[in-house]
C-alpha cells in the first residue's frame, strides 16, 4: 500500500518536478513569552537519487538560523558545495535521497500574526521536524533508517526533535544524527555591536526601522535562546539603552537563555542514534583577533545634520577578570565654532575570572560585515565596515560545538577523551578557525563514510595514541609502527571525497606495518581499524 502510494507520487513528480511542500507540526509549542501554544509551519523539498529514482535512503537536512528566510531551499542545497562538487550530488549519485526542511515567513491562521520561521522558537521548529520525520518514514520504500543533518541551529532543532520523539515513544527510525557546528553551549554576537545598535535604535525618541530590525534578529526567540550574552539583560531599569553598571559579565536574555539551556541539558542527546559532530572552530586554541582589541575607531559625519559628527569606538571583550569599555559613541557639534558634546554613550564589559572574552575564542568565525549583509546599500554601514580593524569574531566556540561539559575556559585546546568529555561518538575538528558551517575536503572526508555507514562504531581514539607514521608526506610506501599488539588491523587510504582507494588487512600485528602505494599526489586520509577501534590521520602523498 505504502509503495503503491509513493509510486503514484513519483509519477506525478516526474511531470511537475519535486516542488516545495508545506508542512505543519501536529504538536503545538508555547514559547516563554506566549500565552498559548501554537502550531509551527515549514516547507520541505525532496531530491530523489540519480540511480533508482525511489525514496529509499533519505537524508534530511534542516535549515538553521535564517531571519527573513534569506536562505531558501535552493540556497540550502548549494551550501553543500565543496572543492568543485556538492555533497548532495555525490550521494544522490550513490542512491541516497535528500530532503531539505526550511522555515519560511508565514502568517499564522489562528491569530493572523506573521511569524518568521527562521528565528522562531527552536522547540516549535523541532515539532515541525518531528512531523517531517514521521511523513518521510511513511513515504519511504524499504526499511533504511534516516540520516538527519543539522547545520548550525538546525543541529539544535534536530537534537531536540529526535530526543523528544524518543522520550515520547515516537519511532524516528534514524540511525545517524549529524551536528554541524551547532551551538550546544550557546552562540556569540559581540556585545559591543549589540550595545551600539540598540543605542541608535532607542536614542532621541527611537528609530522605528532599526528597532524592527533588532526585534527580527537579536531579539527574536531563537536569538534569545542561544545568545550567551544579550544586550537586553544589561539595560538599566527605567532606560531603553543605558547600561546598568552592576551587570557587566556575560548574561543571556532573561527568561529565555537559561531556561532553554536547562531544558536542552536535561533532555540530553538522542539515545537511539549514532551522534557525530563537525566543528568549524580550531582544536588547538588558535584565537580570532585578541581579547580587548580595538576593532573600530572612526569619526562619522551625521547625514543631513551640518557640523555634527559621531566618534564610534568598539572593542572585543577583554582578558579574563578584566573590565573595559567596549562601546563608545560620542556625538559632537561644532556649529558654534567649537566642539559641543551633544550625546555621550558608553558601555563596558567584564570577562569571567576563568576565561578570556567571548569574541576572540577558538571557534567558527562569523564577521561583522556578514552580520550587516555587506551593508545592503546603506552608506553609513558601508563606511563602518570599511573602517573595521577586525571584522571576524568567534561565533560558536569549539567548546560549544563539541558540547564539552567539563571545561569553562573556552580558550583551552581540545583534548578528547583524555581531558574533555563530549557526548559525540565521532567528530571532526580542524586546527584552524573556519567560517561557520563551511564544508571542506577534510570534514567531508569524515562525514561521507559516516553517511555511507562505512565506519566502525567506536572512533573515540586518537591516531597517534596507537600508531606512528614514519614519514608524512609519504612517497611510495606506508610505514606504521605500534607498541600495541593487535589481532586484526585493516588499513585504508581514503580520498578527500570519502572513497576507498586502497585497503589492506594484517593479522597478529605487534611492531610494524608496511605496504606499497601507487596513487597520485595529494591529500588523503589514512584509516586504521584495529580490533574494532578506528584511528584516522590526514596524510599527504608527495612522490
């Protein structure tokens, strides 16, 4: 019955193409500031494989934080481009099917309120994903379990949805959960920038356009759930923009941030899936800029106001246990022939005693330029961007993306499992800070075998703890040494697209493994599976 229904749908789609399909959750969610629960709405699109044309190996990709639905499903698909190819194209050629879930702007029928799905409550979007999982499981042909990939906030949505389904005895039929640079411990937007925007939105009676922009982004439900430091909590009673001098340490939005993190921590991670993580922040403590650094010091002419300027100065959050002025906006008028202070705004920030400030931490990068969308034709914003001394900032710390729960110094190098705990079964962490949710040859070489189900179940080990590679780059031979005894060892050379190039098996290994290779120069991964444990190392072939 199910197969006949799907084949009917498939025939229809041959003629009309797989288009975007609306979907509504069947479970309502009531947000922290709402008086009742509401049903969330989304849209999805199925991209059938290029082999048998049957929905039988579904991979669901969930959109993340997306104000105004600037990133549609076509953009989501294109975001998987890397090294001249596309991950979805590669896997569709191998028989996998892709389903992309988007959260558009829609008008809620129950109260005629416009909802920006891309910034709505994470929990409400998770209920939409739960319904999509049910529908895809009902539509698919065969018994293949799902792969669920959550980039950025999509990783929180999918984590919540899968765990919610488990806790409520709803069979999600999912074998692999992929968290891709997701903020399990929160996200950062520089507080100096938040203060500055709020000041200009509220001063002198307020700027309605800027207020609306802040409401749609920084003060959206999703932002207030995720942001570790939120400007609203620092505002003095009785004011809309002046800082309370007694609240300088990072603190999330009242009634949002702590409540969400507590709920997420209490739920934990899915228990019936293999959970893996891709981080885009560095593993070795490499920082972004420096704590406390000046990122802007510029004088702006005030448009349409003669002889008036604004001196703006911005700084990253400071070193541990230090307090500095991070935002300053001084408005000067010289109509009288000498400078007169018209307005003087400043705000300070203090860092915790145990870690330097959020802005420079090892983590995935975003940029102030990206935050402003490149300026979007606004001359003042373009002038601000052009005069930045540092645009990149730490968006999601590596500690956050790896959900490490026993480290409060976000600047420390990652040492799993010796020092740091992570809930993930396997992971990829680069040595350099990359831009948020960037696909690379290296993280795709990690992810593709996972999706293909080609890896052993236990990979929580470091290559160098078991084997030593005699030379790297290598030329004509792979030579490994080990101080351990292994009954069975399988050595594979894997291309950067995740395909096996060479596989050799060895028995009763106690000292050295050596075998010839005849492959082209380039970057590869060397995988050793020894007595059920998997060890992986990047190698360079240079003959």
